[in-house]
C-alpha cells in the first residue's frame, strides 16, 4: 500500500477511548489518526496526545474536520441524535464512514445515511463489534455450513441486573432515542439477525418499563454509582416479540436495571430444524445441541488456546481489533464491510417498531 489511510475521529468520549481509538492504533500498518474533533476541546487535545500523528489537527466543529480533503475515513462516535447529521455530511464530503451503533435514533434518519452512502459511492458501516467476538465468528461459520437447518425461533438477550450508565447522555431520551433497548438490546438483535441472515420483519409487539428508574435511591445498588431519577428519562427495561416475513420469531429482552439473577449481555440463542445453539454455558460459553443417530447430543466448542511453561498460547483477536481490521481492509480493498448499512437500517426499524408498539399498545407492522 503506497499510503496509509488517514482517519478523522469525531467524538472523543467514552466509546472512542474505550474501543475505536485503541483498536485503530493497533492497525498502524494500515491507517493513522490525523484529526480529532469534540465539542469539549480538551478531549480532542488528549486524544491527539495519545493517538495522533505529530502534525494532526484538533477541532471543535466537525464541519472543519470534514473540509480537510486529505482525510479518507471518518469515525462518528457521538451521541445517537447526531449520528445521521454528521454521517451524511461526512459521506457528502467524500469520506468513508464508520458510525458507532445504533445507526440512528429512528428509521427516517437511518434511511438518510443509507441514501447518502448510495449517492456518494462511499462505504458506510455501523459499529456492531459483537459480530466479531470469537464465539460469534465460530457460530456464524456453523450457520453458513448449514448445521442448523431452517432457524425458526431465536432469543436476543441483553439483560443487566443493576448496571445503569451514569455518565454522558445515556439517560437522556432526546439525545439517545431510548435506553437499554437502543443501547445494548441493539447488539443482541444485530447478533441474532446476523445468525439468522434474516432482515425482513413483518410485525412486532413491544413493552417498555420505568419500574426502577424513579424508585428509592437506597434501592438502586447500581454498579456505576447512583443515578439521578430526575435525569433518567428513558426506560429501564424493554421487551419485544418480532415476527419475520418467513414466519421466524424473535424474542428480544433488554434492561439496565431489573430484579433478575440470570442476566447476560449481547448474546443470542436459536433453534433450527437440524440443531440449536445458545451462549448460556458456564461463563457464557457457546453450546451446540441436536440429535444424531437417534441420540441427543450437546457440545461446547473449545475456542481458547492454552499455554505451556514459559510460553503463552496464541490468543484470539479481540472483537474491537477484528472490527477495526476488517473495516480498514474493506476500504483498502474496495469490498463490502462486515456490517452493511442495509442490515443496520433493519435493526433501527425493529427497535423503532418496539418503541412505537410500547407507546401505542398496538401491533406495529413494517
């Protein structure tokens, strides 16, 4: 490769520092971060000091960053409400875009992003890194091998017992478009649709609850410290039942706060005509089950390598590193990204349908 891709980061908050910038820094053979933008300038300055090139730029207005014609790729890592506006502007400015999940706060805004990508011919992907986990990669290979037959029922689970994010704008419905459903439920739904390879919903029913958000502060028990009930404007749990055009059904369950012990985050389980799978084994281990020669079987794939004295085993590539690598390779090689914008749009439509059904009390039809 003659030159490395030049990347601009828009939004230097938690997800940028926790996932994108560290992962991109480990792809230094392919790309460099040359510009950082945040409405809080110090965040961008700190990002430049840690991850930037010697001559990289700092901005507080994303439009100024997009005016730099040397930038090839932009990562949009801002609150959900601004995803569509910034992504469309970046695509129109000739940049390829990785936008953090969810795609947008509603399907209208998400459609604008897809339309802009098609209009400009630039690549657009959404940050559903859960697809890149080792268990998900292996399970998808089994699905593609036809091991499960016709998959007709699935469950998408993202349940936290008491883990309400108390930083940033997570509790702000206007900025985020919702709570645990759009935040972590979206990962579980993406993983499930990806395994089913099914992006044609027919109708859904949804319910959302605020049973614990406004309760006694002494009963919060939150992993990240107490939340402010007056600022908690989103749901604390949400549930959906989705029927696809081919008759397959999906149960989606999500929570930040719920009185339940069996809590797991960003996992899927499903049943097919030949076999089934779940991520409910010890420690969240992947389990496969079925019948062969008239006898039931189940097995747990061994996905981790062991070491020996003085030598470590070959560790798996992390989900965020695989996400960054595959994304950059798609740009370099002019191939499709792992997460297609059309798939992410479908996820947004289903989330919107569940929220709408919860508000109206009626079935939502797509």
